[in-house]
């Protein structure tokens, strides 16, 4: 696998903290990144039963074997180790000694927050962003091939057909993580839930309707969604409000982190199928949201992303809180842009009611030419990684 955008931040954070924790979905490249950035450190994989047993039964001895630290892979398998690691780094707080990776965000993040607060920097490695994808040999060249393939590195590194790899990924994810996290007895119902959620990507979330369609209770739907979020497979965009108690629309939008996975769950197997699919626009919007999310994560920034829809009128696909100002983003999958596509962005200042200065909006589209309108920058999909999404919140 080639270099990742997070590597630079990874090195910087390792100079600041005794522990660096890298989380993200399974198969996003965490181990490869850490081996590359910290090539001289010993590497211990806690998915191996013997290593896990040693770390769990004799944590002091295990840590003592690595006086200069190590990369501990899939550390969620030995959660009790973190308490001993806390005492160890308090005794020897040299920066950059320990690097932890983990796929299961929910329990791992809770354990890290409780035991290593102030001692670790937490970074998220997500599937490939478009500029990372281009570093592979023979990456997808057109928009719809890019969306269908998605960004899991092994697909591109090993040249495995995306649909075959994603089918195995879903099966492995269900068997390993979902059973462990939720003790889901009916995996078929959970698979149906995922497919229904894929069909709602880039839409406002109604858990009651989703649960009803999946044949499960509202509480079960909420629990299952939380596991998909904890596994970095989906994320929510809250509704923007200048007054949290008076939201324009309370429902968040749901997005998947990887459009390849969305397409697989929807039964879309080829670029041509996606080109004519009724959810083409939603998949493209999810891709843009994911690219902006990944751009923030690669800089160690927690993205502040929202969507906006007024009860009457104004609607914007994405709203980025950049600190000192707000930036609206519209997404259009077509290769040409109609004049009415600018309406939401041009009316954004009125929609947010002067809560914050509004920066020039961005319209990302499926074409190839960069354009400038009075208040909107029109950006082709290939150039999405070149946009400054950050303002004053740079990492």
C-alpha cells in the first residue's frame, strides 16, 4: 500500500504524546500505516491468541518486554492492558513509545478515554480519499467506477474485484464484530437492516420507519445503527441550527463512509448500473460528504459537518463549520450544472440568519471543468481534495 495522508499528522502527534491511538474501520490500512511510520518498533498483533493471552494474563511482563515501546495492533482484544499501560507511561512519559490500533471504536474509545486521557493522541484512519486512491497503480478513472469500487485499500492494492472483496468484508464483519458487539442472533435481519440503511444514504434518518421496514423495534434499530457508527461504517450529519433548542429540522442525515460498500449493499455491481440508478445522486452526495470527512480526519481534526433544510425553502446538502465562518456545499452527480443548482448556496446567508459569516459556497459536480460564479465555486469531482475545507480549524 502506498502512503496515506494521515502519516504526517501521525508523526507529529507521536512527538507530543507517549501513546498514539489509531482507530478506524477494519481493513482501512491501520497496520500498514503504523508499520510504515514506525518501521523500527516491534509489532505485536493482539488478534493472535498467544499474544492476547500473554498480554491479558501478565500485562506487566508483556509491557516490560518492550522497554522502548511497540505497536500494539487490535488492542481492543486486551482492554485490561490499558490500565497497566497508563501506569507504565506515567513512570516513563517519553513521547511516541506506544502506538495502539483498534477497529472497534465504541469500546476502545471508551477505554482509552477513561484510562489514557491526556496521555494519548487519537487519530482516525478511514478508507482511501481520492488523492490517496490515485497513488495506486491503475486507479479507477471515471466517476462511477470510483464510486462503485470505494476506498478500501486491499481492493486497489491487490486488484481484487470490488464486489467480491466487499461481499467477503460484509460476511466477516457480521461474523466477527457484530456478533461480538451486539450478540445479534439474527444476522439475516441485521443484513437486511444494513441494506435498507444503504438505500437511505444521504437522506434524513427516521429510525422508526427504518426499524419498521427492517422488522425490528425502534430501540433495536438505534442499537444497530450505533454499532455501524462505532465501526466507522456510517456517520450522521446533524441538522444545522443557530439555536440548538430551535432546530430547523431535527432529523440528522445519514451517510456511509464508503460508497463501494453502499453500492454492494444496494446490488449495484458496475459503473454503468450506478450511472442509471435512481440513487445515483444520493451515492454521489455521500461520496462528497465522505471525502470532506476524510480530509478532516487526515489532519487530526474532528469535522463539524451539518446539513440544512428550512421548514420552508432553503436547503443545502452539507454545511461545514470552519470555526470563524460557515461554508455550504452542494453535490450534483451530473456532468453539467443547471442554474437552479445554486439556489440553496446563494440563499445560505439568509438561512443561517447571520449566525456566522458565510464563505463562498462550493458546488461539487460530476463534470471536469472548474468554474467560478459570483458566490459559488464549481469544483469537478476529481478536484475535491484540492479545496480548502478547513479555514481556522486547521490541524
